[in-house]
């Protein structure tokens, strides 16, 4: 099985088959804005969406999203 980052280990694929579970994730955006002389901090933002199935909700697909904002100091690292 392949994913955006490469090949999924066969052990993981077999475990998903046996359990009947699925988990997928996609990075929607990932940007970095560096600090400027006018600002003290830059920021790194990322958003991902995910889908999964679980035995407790048979026949249902769960959908979620994650938004992350990290402040960066002038060196480009987290404070």
C-alpha cells in the first residue's frame, strides 16, 4: 500500500485489515512566515484533515481536522 509519504509498512496494513479499522490523514496546508524587523515573531501554520473508522461506531466514518499555529522568534525557532 502507498501513501503520500511513501510505502506503508506491511505489518500496519495487515493490522488494519484484521481490525477492520482505517486511519487516513492529509496535510492541507503548511506555511511559514518569518519574523520581520517590524514584528518580533513569525509563525508556522499547518492544517490537516483526517478520516477514520472504529469498531465502536460500526458503519460510520469519522472526520476531523487539526489546526496548529506555532510562534517563531527571529531565528526561525519556537520560543
